C-alpha cells in the first residue's frame, strides 16, 4: 500500500512499525456544534484509509479525539448558560449518530480532552524541564519554537521568510504568524467555571497539547500514522510534533496524511454564503447517508471536492444502477473477467487511495455483469464494499433455503434440463407462492427470500 506522506512529500509504503498493526491517530471533532459536511469529508477519507488497511490484511488501532475544551466550547457553554460537559454532550451524541448514518467504522478509542487533563499537565511539566517551554507572567505556559530545531519540518517553513510573533495565545491563529504557542492557558474571567488546578495555577490546556498527550497515551511515543484535514497541517500538527518530540527525543509519527478542502458549488462553505450544511441538513432535504457517503468518497482525498446537490442526484442514480446489478449477482467462484476488475480495484485503493479509479473498476464490474446477464460475482461486490461501504446487499443476501424449497428447485432444474418449460414455469410459481423468487442466469438458477 503506497500513500503520500506529507512529511517527506513523496509516496511511501505504509507498513506497520511493529507487528501487523497500524496505529492511527485522527483529529476528531471540536464538539461545539453539529459537524458539517466539510468535517465529514475528512472523516470519510479516514474511514476509507482504515478500511484499505484492513482490506490488505493488516490490523488497525485507531484513536480519534473529541475536543471538548477549547476557546469555542467554552464560549458556547457560557453563552448557553450550561455546564461545559452538558453543552458538549449534545454534540458528542450527534457526532456518533452521524457516523452511523455515513457507515463510518468506529475507532477503537475516542478520548475526550477533559478526561485527560493529568496527562496534559505531565507533558507540559516535561517540556518545562527540557527548557523548551516557559511560564509567562499571567500563569500561562508557552512552547518556545526557537528552542526546537525541527520546528517547521512538516509545513516546510522557512523561518527567515516568515512573520514571527512573540506569542499565540488563541487555540487557532493566523497561519502566517509563527510564534510561541500556548501549552497551558491561565484562567481568566471569560472562562467562567471551566478550569483545572496545575503547578502554574488554575487554567486549562491549549488545543495543541491535547492531541500530543492523548495520542501518545494510547498509541505510544512513536506510532505509524496521523491524519487530518489540510487546514490542520499548520499550526496544529506542526505543534503536535514539536511538543511530542521535544518531550521524548523520539520521532513522533512516521507518516502524515492530509485531505483537501471541500467546497460547495465551487465556493468556500460559510453560513453567510448560505452554503453551510450539516449532515442532518442534507438528511432533512431527503438524501440518505449512503448517497452522501458516495459523494464524499468519490474523489481523490488530496484533491479538492466540490459538493453540489446535482452530485447527490447523480449518486442516487449510480447507486440504483449498482443495486439493480447486485440483485442479479449470485454466489460461487467468480469468473476471470470479474477477478480482473477486482485486481484493478485493489491496485487503485493501494495507490494512495485512488478512489476515482476504484469506482471505475466497480462500474466496469457492473457493466460486464449486466452484459453477461448476471453471474457468480456477489463475492467480488462484497470484497469491493469492504472498502466502499455503499453497496446494499439486502436483496442479494441468501437466506437459508428450506429443504422443501430446495427440493422444488432441484425439480425445476431437471425440468429445464429436459426443456420442459411448462413444468419449469409451474414450479417457479409454486416457489413464488411459498415466498421465494427464482432468477435465471447463464450460471443457472438462484433464489432469494421475498422482502
């Protein structure tokens, strides 16, 4: 499996550092609102990545954080006049419900930042001991980027040609401003009841330290793979590297992968432009999670994705075409032409998740299956869907065939062999009356339970 490593800016083989398990950290949601489709573009990409790792026979341990304390969540909770935990719970629950609608496989661990404050305090203390962090007059603690020689290696920053600021206190800040960033933020009145005691006084962690602390707790000081949207590359992921490697003296992550932005009708998504959509907005408009997933994954993750309602309509038609074909598919040894399409699909997903080519292989399978009037290709469709997660097999799955129905099928096979078409039709009707549908193809007859 070849993937593009943002750190080295070249394609590299993705293989486990230890054993047969890929350890993956994915930046999860900041739970201050319902996740929008731009967020789910990243989560869908990471789901495809996870599925391809398993498709290739490797194991995976995925950790996805839940940012439930930062500038946005505190501001939202205080504005609503509710406790931070109550405020964020609404959006955590909604996030998990949305994942199910999009058929996104669950991660092995979903650590919440508020449950890991001791680990963050410990990491900050270590950075102070190492001499790369310092306490300011107000009780906040900052990371000194000039004390870490490797700073900028992920974003390929040239310090001599960058604006440098003394400090960046906000969790999210101007990407042109390379400055010392907050590891621990001293409590201030606008924080209200949100705060924890620390060796530097009451306060709360900065956003960047959260991911470094939680990823190393669950995946180790050095692990295989870290992903996120391209907007996280700098400063967030750059800061994660600095914190972790300054503390441990070890490489933090071997491979970094980032997906490009999603745009709506060619424009940046924003509420002011009227093109800001959450998943539930699209569901309310009559689209299904399967159709939305189809659109989100049907592009290369490193290319911008233009989301439009016409794309959802196209997805609906494409899925209907796939469904109709799958209904004609049967179990059994796949013919060589179907195996060739699976080989093309496998090559595509292992070529840096080339989903356009993977979908091309799927539709070539659909075309040839239709041309052959069906075929024993159900296993090929199922194998492809281990990655895609969009194919519906409800009508194609074979229920256990009762002995009396199988006896009628055997009689009908003999009647057809003898070209006794009247008897064949009579047996078909009898089988149908018992609640089973018979389909004929070049490979023979198959039977499915009526819905």
